[in-house]
């Protein structure tokens, strides 16, 4: 499983990762 890293910027993809990761 891999998050969409084709967002606007690497930062956006990182934020997506954070959303997927449990807080």
C-alpha cells in the first residue's frame, strides 16, 4: 500500500501520510 505521492508538493504527500497514520 502506498499513498498518493503525486500531489502538488512532497509536503502535501507527507500530510496525506500523517492523515493515514494513527495519531
